[in-house]
């Protein structure tokens, strides 16, 4: 399966980090970011098809955020090259090193440079070419302007 991500500008001045699921499937989403305590990863937000969820409420304090998501129905992933820790059930993990030794799993997160904006939205989308590709293909992420 081939999937993609688009970044869109929100219509309101609301300050937060939102993820919208433009697919028809249930998607599990986790986020990573740098905080005063160090690197943090949090998950899972279950986002139904054609809905949005706020992952971080209020003005964004970091420039870079990292996202990893899994399609709960078809098994695809929205991922990237940045390794961070995740867990099977709901989690908030401090630190990105020694994931396995600490009893966690490791996943590749995609970096989003918010340009120090206080508000950001990521839209998870199916790749328009996915109908012509096999289900075993790796998903990808595309980026655009966000605010």
C-alpha cells in the first residue's frame, strides 16, 4: 500500500498541532518532540477516517515535531528516517535511545519543520496512485506549506 501526507494551512487562528486523517481507515498516530525533560514520544491517538485530532494543544513550543502513524485496517505506515521509541499501548516515553533495552519498540518518525509557527496541521492521505500499486509497497510522505 502506498500512502502520503500533505500539510495544510488551518482556517482558524487556533494554536495547536493537529493531524487529520483523509483516508477511510482508522489510523493510530504518535508524535515526538524535544521538551525541557529531553526527547518525548507520545501515542497513540486513534483517528477515524475523515476526522482530525489535536495532538498538542496551545501554541507550539518547538520548531521540529516528528510523526509516525499506522493504518489500522490495511497495515500501511506513514514514517520517516528518525528513530524514536514507541509502545504497543498508550505511552509517553522520555528519551529516544536504547528503546529495546528499556522494553519499548523503535519506529521511524518523519520530521516536520514548523518554522517556529504556533500552529501546524498534517493531513494523512492515501497516495492517488495506490490503486495501481501492490499492497506491499512502502508508504511515503509529501510536504507542503503549513502554518
